[in-house]
């Protein structure tokens, strides 16, 4: 029988177990899927924008600031995702400057 302290130390290891690390093909497929989602995001009606799409809300001076905040949040989340995805294109796509 395995020593309990040894088993606990194994579960606390910071290194991912090899069987849980996605292979390169899986990571690439995940990246493509996430990127497709973000490319379509400007045209999805969002409750946070009163049911408007980010594209429409970016043209509305009253909602423009909210869209900028959402894009910042998306950019931060996408950079931390596994795999990371670059969504900087959203700024240009929506006609937004990072600082306004």
C-alpha cells in the first residue's frame, strides 16, 4: 500500500500530469475555436449592452465606454486562456482606441 504522505505530495505537485497536458494538435484546435468565437463576438447581442451588439454599441456614445471595458476584459481573459489567444483585432474591428 502506498504511503499516504507520498500520495498527498504527488497531488500537490505543481507540475501537470502528462496525461492532462493537451497535445499540440488539441491546443491548436482549441485556439482556433476560441479565436472564431472572438471574431463573431462583435455581432452577438449582449445583455450587458442592453441587448445591442458590441459593434452597434461602439457607435453609441452612451455605450462606447462599456464596450471598451468589455474588450479590455476579453483581452485579459484571452491572454490568460490555454492556449492564449490574441484578440487585439477587436479594437480596430469595433473602431475603438485603447484610450479615449
